[in-house]
C-alpha cells in the first residue's frame, strides 16, 4: 500500500528557512525514480497552486513567486523528496502538499502547515 509521509512544516519568521520532506517508505526504487513529483500549496480562501515540480524527463520547474528562493530535490536512496524554502515571506503561508504521478496514478500527501510571521 502506497504511503506518503510529509514532515517539516512549522512557524518561522519572515526571512527564515524551512525544509519540507515527503517520504515514500513503501515505494521501490525503480518506481520512485520514474515518478513525477511536486509540491503544491493552498492558502486560506485560495485555490491550490503548484509550487515546484521535479520529473525524470523535464528536471525541475518552479512557480514564478518562489524562483530563486525555493529548491526542490529528491534522494532516490532515501525515497524522499524535499522542498528547501529560504527567504520566506508572509505570503508563503499555506498548507503544503506533496504530490506524485506514476503512469497516471496520482496520490497526495496529508499536507503540512507552513506559517510565516511578518
């Protein structure tokens, strides 16, 4: 059974940093390596939006609002995806969700709250 385990959210002051993790402990290496993965976020009263994506074919991609501040990466050996968030702004406050797509099968993490105080 597929499991996605998110961690790393919390409260931070503006200008600070956080690192989110999304682990796939029950996924085998060959599947993990072939997955399209991404981080989304949803702020109160707003639609869920794509923050960053990492895919085997296209590499990494970022929303304009986070370019130069956030970095998406993955560790195949640990079956884990990361989102390093630096120079955080109050408008980055949201619930962050990890997402994966493997051959059309999509799954979402449970979400982790990130709150940036100004």
